[in-house]
C-alpha cells in the first residue's frame, strides 16, 4: 500500500510477526494480496451481465443515472464528478462511499498517477501482483485511470466484505493482504493505525455531510 500509511509495519514488529516477500494471488481462492506490508445529485440503478439486481455481486458492469438527493460532495482535492462516481459505484455494492473516500485519501492523497515503491498504482493503490486477475475479471486496461482504479478498489473491498464482518479486518486485508492480516489476527491484533486512520477520517466525512445536509434543510 501507499507510503502514506507505512506506519502499519510497526504493528507486525510489535507482535513479532515478520511478513516479507511476495504473496502470489491464487485465483481459485480469490484471496486479496499485496507484495509487502508497507504500506451530484444522482442514484445508480445497476444491472449485471445476467440481469440480476443483487447489489453485492462482484460483476457489476453498467449503470444508468437518475435523480437522487443523497450525494453531497466532500471538500477534498477530487473533482465532484469523480466523487460522484465513487458514490454511485460504492452504493451499487452497498459500501459506504465515505469509507472509500477515506481510503483514497490515505492511500494516495488523491493523486491519480502515483506509483509507490512497492508497485501500488493509482488512487486506491492497486498492487501490481493483483493486476492480472483484476484485468481478467473487470477488463481493466489502465490501472492509473481514475475510474478503472476506483472500480478495482471497490471490487476488492466488496470481496473482502463478503468474507469479513469487521471493517478493521477488511481494511487490514486490503492494506497488507489476507494472509498477512490473518497472521496479525491470530496474534490478537484486529486493528492497525491504517484501519483506525481511515475509520476516523470516514467519521469526519460523515459529519461533514450531515452538517451540509442540515444546512440545506435549514435553507429550505
């Protein structure tokens, strides 16, 4: 993951879990892996290739725009149109979009073309070890393209939320890979500075949106 959140490595050291090397993705187990532990006014109606409307499936490929009053852009250096894309795609997977926005901030500081020293790409820092299977599943052609990168990140999150109920465990698995995260869980560690930073920022985003919505209601 991005150098922005590299302090997570300390957790592994504190409990004596030394995690190194490359973890190879196994397509049959659909495990999410990383190379190292370093670290508008619309609503979406989604359809899958088979026409089913389950909003937690992993093969969401298309959506159309309809009016909605839910979206309120955040005061961050990401244009409103792209924020709305995050909102819509997150909603399609039943994932809180403020969580995704907090992850983008932590992972890349909203810089779309950043590549970390550990080969993590773009806004959501998609590690190169995961590029092949994501390209095969999603048809990704450019991991530095903002929308394709965000689609990958949310796709991964959806898979992790289907496995783990605890948001901190989901974030740990996203950050360091499932194998490395499970080693920490076995050692009694179920949150890290990375997961705590993101959930704290998520809460700040939610508070901002609530204040903005309250202001709009008072104006009316």
